[in-house]
C-alpha cells in the first residue's frame, strides 16, 4: 500500500504537467438570484478574474444571454474579454433539453448565440463555443441530432467537459455565511468546497486516464459564483501543485479524444469520460453476447445440443409457435425431440438485426449521477438452418439475456 502511495506521489511530481482547460459557466454571474446588486456582481467578477490572472489561466466563459441585464453586466463581459478570456454561448434562458421540445430549445439556444455573437463582433471577437445547459445533450436520438445539426449550421463547437463537479452547490451556503459575517461557517464551506472539488477532479482524472490509457487532457467545469471568487486561488494553487498546467482551449481540444464527441442519448448531463465509459460498456456487452451467439451457432452446427443450451438460464423460458417451454432441461429435451441427430440440425447462422442495451442512472461514490451499468440486453436475430438436400429454414428470434458472473445467460427466447 505504502509503495503504491509513494508511486502515485512520484508520478505527480515527475510526470509532464497535464494540460487543463478552465471553463466557467453561467456568466455574467451564476446564481444571479442571490446577487441582484450590481456592486455584488462586479465584486464577484473581480474576484474570479483576479484568481485567473494570478495563475495565468486562459479561460473560456459561457454566457447565459438573458442574464445579461444591463450596462453593468455588459461591462463584466467586457472585463472578461479585456483579460484575454474567450466567451462562448450558454443559450438565452438556460433551458433543459431533456424537458424541452427540440424546436423550442434550439430557438432559445439560437437567441443566445445571436445576442452574444453581436456583442462579441462589436468588440472584435468571434463566437466559437457552446456549452449545453445542465450538460444535457439530448435524451433521445432525435434531440441529440437536432442539437448537433444546429451546432453545425451555426458554426459552434460543443465544448464538452471532462471534470464534472458540484461547485455550484456550495454557493447558497457560502453567501449565507458571508452575509451573516460568520467566519467559522465561511471557513467550513471553504474546506468542503475545496475537498469536494479535489475529490471530483482526482476521480474524473483516474477515469479519463483509464479510458485513454494515457494521461488525459482535461476540461474543468466551474461556475461564476461568489464561493469561486473567494476560493479559486487556493484551488488553482492546488492544481499547479498536483501536476497540472493551465492550457488554452485550442491546445486541449487538439487532442484526438475531442475530435468526435460520443453520441449518448441521456436524460442527464455527463462528463465526456462518463459518456465514453457508458458507450464502451454498451459495446462490450454487445461484443460479449455476439461471441456467445457465435459459440452457440458453432455448437449447434456440430450437433452439440447440450453446449448449445448451456447459455440458457436454469429457469429460461422458450416461446415458439407451438407453445411455452420452461427450464433449460426442458428446452434441451424439446430440441432433441425436434432435431434428432446432427443431420436434422444442419448448420446454424444467427444474424443480429437489432440490439437494445438499456441502462439507468446510478449514483457515484461522490454523489454524482452517472450512467449505470448494463444488466440486461435484448436482441432480434434472423436464424437460418442449412441442411443438405432440403431448402433452408429461416425465421426470427427475440432473445433476452441477463448477466451471469462475468458472462451472460439467456432468460427468454421467442423463436418463430
Ligand atoms: Zn449553466
């Protein structure tokens, strides 16, 4: 254990620094309801920009256009630009794509784009990046496609995040502690905020490195809030001390992992690593089941009914036009009656026509919603039997599988 810890510490101090892009959501000020006062908003912006400047960080800020209330808020955006940061579109009203029709969502996101784009042009800048509100990219294939088509049409790039965290959740407690002048409460929030962020960053980085089999570049999600204004200096100092190097959007996004973003329809927003991991789990499940089907076809073709049926669950249900058979042994007996001998069995092929790999939400150890594992899988396949001297027999089958140890077993099979 000690050796592992030492190795981990050494790798932090000797490995080349890991590029990390800082992105900041909900400009001009996040949790604006808590910060109605212009002076308060300005003070938060000063704090955030001060911490970024101190650590020489080139950030990308994402603007909720309807939250830019007045000249004072425009001045905050100008301050970000003057400090060398880039501004991206975070929609007009921050609508949740999961709970909004695609057309209405696109219209809102486009209003945000048009507003910010005009603002940027008058300041000699252009708009490149988009950040999905709540990181929700679409809960259906149709919504996913509608959002992506709009991004392509309007020349914006989805700036995905890799390091998800709950920094926004500390804002109300921070503001309450600050306004009541309770120094002990303030330092308690600081302690919790930094601890939670460090854990989230560490755990997401381990996930990314495992997925890419190399130190993965990272995109950190922060919010433009008061708890950040007070604590980013400490956070950035910790990042510098733990092998990170603050990088530009262009440098980080040049990594091939950002070239083609995964298509994962989901009701909740996830980091890139969680999306990639979910798709990898899906691909793994299909590959494993495809291998199982191939082994089954081979067993059938060599006349081994026992091996063919070994992947059926003890309590499997088999449905055919002649009725319902329950139990693996009963399925074996049925096959033996209908196909007495290898010649009658012929050569079997199974061609999968469609897969379903449903998954739900799970909660990570850090309390984040993450895509859950795949515990069951169903498929539709065409089966074909080739037997010398007789015409091919063919039909369809619907197979439902569940996990058994490291593998899978068939629990239901409807063949016709
Ligand atoms: Zn947001």
